[in-house]
C-alpha cells in the first residue's frame, strides 16, 4: 500500500510539473534516483525531505538555465531576457522559472525593436512581459492559454504609475502575475465582459473573481506610455494581431486593423496586451 501511494504521489508530481513547466516532470524523474541515493543515509524524515527538495530545486535551476536554452534553439525558440536587458524584463521571475518565456527569434527581435522605440519616446520605460511559450514542440499547450503554442504569442503588461505621486513605475501591475488587474468600462462604454457573461461564457471574468481584492496593489494606468506601446506594436510590420478589450481600443483611440477582439471564449484583455506575430 505504501509503495502504491508513492507511485501515485510521483505520478501527481510529474503531471503537475509537466502541466505548468513542460519539462519539470521529466527533470523530476531524472533527478529522483539521484536524490534517493544522496539522502539514503539520512534518518531524520524532515531533514531527508528538505534535502531532497533542495536538490530537486537546484538541479532544476541548473538544467533550465544551462541545458534548456541551447536545446530550445534547435526547436526554433529562445528565452526572452530575464535580468540583463534594461528595456525588456519579466513582470514576475516565476514566468521564467516555469519556462514560459520562450519565443521565436522574430518575436524576440520585434520586442527589442519596439522597446527601443518606446524608450526613445518615454526614456526609462521597461516592457514587462508575462506568459509567452514553452521551449519545445509546436502545438504543446501553455495552460491555461488557448493559443500560446507556436512561439509567436506573448502577453505584455500595461504600464503603470503611482496614483499619489505620478511616478512612472516599471515591472509592476496590480496583481502578482499581471492577470486580473482589470481596467473598468465606464457607464457609456461597451461592456463586453458583461455581454460575454450573458452569453454563458463564465470563464471570461473568472480570474478577477479568483484574485482577492485585498492583494491588489494601488496602481494607476499610465495611459501615455501604454498607448504609445500599443501604437508601436500595431505599427510594427511583424505584428499580426493585438488583443485588447474593445472599449479600451475606443477609449485610447488606437484604431488599427491589427487590434481586434479576441472573442468571449477567451478571457478579459483589459489587464494586458496579447501580441501575435506572423
């Protein structure tokens, strides 16, 4: 019975890691016998478990940091900057730890070019990216996204400022990962979120319900910088589509054909921009 429970536990760990990181489950299976060998003489249960956990985490970091990037390049994907780039950074480092920051080289180049133009218009601005794609295999789903599977898609956070001082902020949103930090339609604006709910698409507003209000940071949308960023992406020849809520397209007056509505089958896009390239 104990052996069966251990097998079930390993299957669950493998499944969860694979779902959220693509390769974490495989790394877990590779490191598991080594971890068992290293801790074979440790008698104290808690110390043994903590040693295994530390070994798994260290091994995982080494593999995703040293081995995954060169292998991913053979699949046509490369990681976005994590620490070194001054104009492009992850909104949250967990995006990178979960291997969700891989893109095709053309998307990376697009990001770099727009970031440079944005800094010319608004010096010191950092484009903070959110979920992009996994490192391997076209078509492998990046849960819970519907289309982040070919290396050509990425979510980008809006730009914010301090509501009291007006200070321009970098790498921040109202929520930890950027999602569910919604803007709000005004009474006279078309409330597509309400319409989608009426049509039975319950998932459209789901993230906002799951993320507690008391955890949200006090941030004000920086309209000037965010609007410029949207315009630059919309004008870039490599851009195929940008998804934002229709009321924001009207409010910000960014009437580009590439800026479209994503459909009620998706989730709200008034907390981030979805960028897709050709």
